[in-house]
């Protein structure tokens, strides 16, 4: 009996050890250690329709004037609107015949004429909310005559310029290919510490590897985490053609990527698909994420000055610039008059 119990205990210990081993193998390498300073999140502008505007039920034949009011709150960390790098902010009513509601097609789209400051993190870790503004379509009426009732859906489309920011540490050594590494300072291989701002498109990983005796490779992972669609920034012909959700739109799923070291002039950065140079050693260019799928931008960072320090950490700045669009739908009921 004692012998059987002993073997049972050994079997249990062996199974537990196997489970622990499998768990450690499947967990994989952590993608990054988060740097402080950013709020984090996956939204730029929060888009909502004000309760009661429009009302749930309106009368036909122009009897019931009403408003359709869209609230825009900047919950991300990039400023938008007048006087910023992201001046284009538009709200458009779609899914309806504008003339039926007393609008011309041109009047069914409006741009924001204000600046929306972003949300910010205070030094004590508390969050200062971003600003809110409103786009209002007033004096709307339903003009046709309805025999009984008619259920309609009005789509509110919001389209705005936005930016995403990221800061990543990288490890540099006097001799990059030196085999011994001081792990207490930094490692030349693996995912790097990363901080990202609240935005619908984000840098989600930066992975480093040694390249030659004075250069490293940085693979930058970019993902779309929001619920909308994005485009490259361009001057629209008119508000009705801006932010076309069609797959045939040549600007869809494109964004501009900027990569530059914090210490200007100390490094030279070159990246696949980023063909333009930034003064001080950076690179930028337009990339396309096929149907919004994640991409990796490979960059090569080399020193331009000799080093006296054997090993140290430095910082990389990454900025994504794009136009973002999302929509929400509001059901209304058109009631025929008696």
C-alpha cells in the first residue's frame, strides 16, 4: 500500500512538472514592457449622437422640425481641429435623401470650426479629459407625406485627421556584435520597452536585433485597433467625396509613418518602404496595410559618431499620421399625420 502511494505521488509530481514546462514554453516572449507617460486606449475621437436629437418619432409633411446633433470628444492624445496638424474634422449625414429632410446634398456635411485639445496624463497619474464639441444639423423636417408609419435609419459619419505617438527604447553598444551582454542595462535582442498613445492605429511592438558592428535592426509592428476605416490624408474635392469607405478608394488603408531617434544627428535611420529623409537622421513615408491587417516596418539604425560608452539605452520616436472614419446609425420613425 505504501509503495503504491509513493508511486502515485511521483506520478502527480511528474504531471505537475510537465504542465509547468508546457505553460512556460507556450507563453512566449513578452512583446514589450510598457513605458509610462501615455494614457493608452484605442480611440481618437469618441463619436456620439445627443439623446433626443433626433427624437425617436417625427411627423411627416414638415410638421415636426428637429435637430441632429453629434458630440465629438477627443479621448485620444493628439490635438485636432483648427490650428493643429490635424485640421480636418467632418460630420456627414448619410443613408437618407437629403432633400426629403429639407437639406441640399452640400448641407448634409459639415466641418468642425473649433480646436479639440487631447486627453492628457498629469504628473501624478491622473487623467485630464480631452475637449468636447458639437456638430449640429438644425431645422430638419421630413417633407414627404407618409400614409401610416415609416422606419428609417440615419447614419452619422465622422471623419477626422489624427496621429498616433510611440516612444521605444533601444539598446546600443560600442561593439554591437560583442557576444557578452550586460543584461542589467539592456539586451540587443528581443522586444523593447514601448509607450503608445491612445489612438485607433498604434505601434504595438518594437523588436531589436544586432546587424553589424555599428548598426542594429528594429522591426516596428503597427496594428489597427479601432472600429473604423483609415485613409491617407489628402485634400478632398468636396465633403461628399471625402472619406470614401469603398475598397476602390486609392487612399484607403494608407498612413504616413515617421521614425526618428530622440538624439538628433547621432544616428542614421533607414527603413524599408519609408523613402523620405527627416533632418537629424530619421525617415518617413506612406505605407499601406492590406485591408487594415497588421504590418511590420523594418528599420536599420546606425551610429554616425564614435562611441566611448560600452553599452547604453537610447530612445526612438515613432509617429503615425492618417485620416480616420467611423459611423453610427440612429433609427427614427416617421409618423403620418392624421
